[in-house]
C-alpha cells in the first residue's frame, strides 16, 4: 500500500519539475539579419566620371554597379577633368539598390578678353611710365639727393628717370645751407628747375666801385 502511494506521488512530482524547468529556460535573442543592414548603389555618369567618392572615399570611376554601402544617407562626389564637380546625397535602404544617372556639365571657358575695367587696372600696374628731372645749380652743387636716399652726385643733372609723383630733392653745397625742393613728376614729362647756392662769403662780397674819371676843365 505504501509503495503504491509513493509511486503515485513521484509520478505527479517529476512531470511538474520537468515543466518548471522548461518554463524557466531562457529564449535565444534573434540574430540580426546582416543583409538587411546594408544596401547598394549604382552610379552612371554622362560622360563617364573619372572619380566617384562616397563620404570622401574613392570607389573608382563610373559606372559603379551595386556598390554595397551601409544603410542611411551618404554624400557622393562625382569628378571629371574639364567638367564641373557634382555633389549630391543618396539614401541607401536596407536590401535595396539606389540608381543614379547623372549628367555632368562642362566648365565655362574663361573670357577671351578681360572686362575693360579690369584690363585698365592691369595695364596701369604693368605700364607705369617714369617722369624726368633736370637740376641746374648756380654755382654748381656738390650733391643732389632724391627722397633722402638716392644720391645723384654734383649738378647739373639732365632727364633723370624717376617714378611719377612727388619727390623731395635735397641740394647741398659746402659752405651753403641745404635746400629742399618738392617736385611733382608727371609720367613722360620733364620737370626742370634752377637753384642758387651761394655761400655766405659769396653773398657778402661788395663789388669794387669803378674809378671816377676826372671831368675835363673848361
């Protein structure tokens, strides 16, 4: 009697344990589908692109056929010598192929002649005629200096070539005070001047009086 009761209890308990074990068994997480996390892009250029860049990285010349890319938005750059660079965005969907057919535009040819205002400015910079300076001293000067830097040497000087515009001309002679004269040189023209450079001694000399002839007696 006791044996039969024990067997009945065991039969009831053991299946319960098995069911409990099955109920608490952890389920496996679903594996991600790698094929669905990426898509494809096909690029055709007219005329053909010499370089196709995706997110700044080259994937070769066109045509590009089913290049695999991560799903999402990507920046494409299409290049060909002599044509304007083309930039665009493409959205790649998981498991799908994005098709791009791009027409490239030739770069505009530079104008045969620059606009008149630009040409005039360039010509003014390239062709800037000098002016000319002539200096005469009375009596002769020991030194003629232009703008405090360029020494021309003793005067006279004839048709000294200088840039157009204002210049300070310093004239020196031993025993006489320096003189500074400002001249404004005009392109292609000669500016001439004469300056007196007497020394102090020369300025104070009194000329001798001519002898007075006696008047004849009447």
